[in-house]
């Protein structure tokens, strides 16, 4: 199983989700390989610092990513790839090799617009691969409090992108922001990480259940022309209603 975490938008939570997912699998005794496809190497530093038992491979060139992922797949329970902040060829390579894709997304208009481009690339990868692979979920990440207007309508708004959305939302939390710096996972951070840990663990369980049952039923045909490319706040909310 190859799991890729992608979004051309920078800072949406790709590395946070990819690293926590990898740590979660390692702690469950699974044989994990990690591909850091982002030139910033932030996930590599985090994983090395934490000392989790997994091989980390840094690779940013598209063809090399395809070859690396294919070579790692047979010997590991799961290969997790952290994508770069651009619609680079490396993102396309990940979409062409992944079995399952997670697209973290915030709820502001610029994030939705960038995410729409990523969804378009995913749909084109499915077309090239002749069907509904890779299976994919959007993940609402770095979401502000309930009083924030876009948060309240975010779930409906994000559904306009046409992909299934994970039930569990990652709220903007200090412990989550600090986990990379502490080179750890939120569930080791004690009382100050309690809420962050609860929601991260719930999300990872939810994702694991989806990943074990990747199927076509969740993936109604998505045409690129049906993906909204331009948004405005009233438009997002109006479309969602
Ligand atoms: N749920 C959250 N609550 C608070 N801070 C968060 C949360 N998720 C991520 N962050 C912080 O937001 C910043 C961006 O997150 P992260 O590095 O995971 O995003 P990214 O999509 O990988 O970014 P890039 O595109 O630059 O690689 C980081 O400082 C991270 O610690
Ligand atoms: Mg990153």
C-alpha cells in the first residue's frame, strides 16, 4: 500500500499528517517506509529526531519517486509519501503510483482554490490509470474555532470539490504546531496535547479503515470540468447551501 499526502498549497498540514500517520503505523508494529518528496526535508528531520523505526528516503525527482515507491512497496506494509508544496511533477508522480491519497485542506478561499487544482490533477491521474485509482479523501486541517464563519460552512463548502471528506477534522492546536519542533507525536505530549491527540488518533483510525477497504464505490465519476476552479466566500457558501 502506498499512501501519498499531497496538496499544492503550502502549509496546509501535509507533513504533520504524513509523519503522524507513519508514527502511528510504526507503533502498531507495521513495517513502514517514508518518502520525503519535499525538498525542505522537514519530515526527514522530524522522523530522525523522534527515532521512530522506519527508513526515510528523500527524493524529489519524479521518475526517481516512481522507481523508489515501486521498489519499496513489496517489502513494506505501508509506504507513506509526504508531497511538496507545488504542482510539481513529483506530485503527479505520487498520484500515478499511490493506492490511496490524502489531501489536507483548509477552509479559506485560497486554500480551496489551490486544492481544486490538486483534485484536478488527481482526476487526471485516475484517467491515465484507467479508473478510480488512487482512492482519495480530503482532510479538513488547521480548522479554526466554530465561531469562524467558514468553519461552520466548511464541510459543505469542501464537498463542492467532489471527493469524500474525512469525518474527523484537525483543529488548529498549539500542541499540533509544536509536535515537529519537539520531534514527537501529539499523543506523547501529555495533558497539553490531549485534545490534539484525541482528534489525531481518531482521524488516523478513520483513515486506516478507509485504506484497508479502498474501493470504487466511494468514487463516483468526477469530471475535471465539474471541479470548481474559482471561488468567492459568498460563492462557496452559496454553492454549499
Ligand atoms: N492542526 C494544526 N494545528 C496547529 N498547527 C498546525 C496544525 N497542522 C499543522 N500545523 C502547523 O502548520 C505549519 C504547516 O504545517 P505542515 O508543515 O504540516 O504543512 P505542509 O502542508 O507540509 O507545508 P509545506 O507545504 O510547506 O510542506 C507547521 O508549522 C505545522 O506545525
Ligand atoms: Mg510539508
